C-alpha cells in the first residue's frame, strides 16, 4: 500500500486496492486449514499443495461470481 501511495497518491485507487484485497484474502484462508489437515493425515506435500491451490481457485471464482450477483465488481 505504501508503494502504491508513493507512486500514485490516488485516494480512489488506494481505496479500491484495499477493498479488493479484503475480498481476495477471504477465499484463500481455507487453504491454510486444508494443507495442514492433509499433511497431518499423511498426504504427500505436492498433492496437498495442488489440492489447496485448486480449492483456492474454486473459492475465488465462486466469490467473484457471487459478489457480481450483488453488484460488487472487483
């Protein structure tokens, strides 16, 4: 955020960035629960990482689709 502000000093752009960052962090959080769960159950690292990343992509797409239905554009 500091770099964006330093480069642009654009309050609207900064607000848009903070708003989008909030929404894009949410669908990534479950990955941080799934990966340790799968590793703890003995699954190998690479398949676990792929599953965690795939889950995040699916949740990102679902979030963007859902928010668009409510008029929120990211």
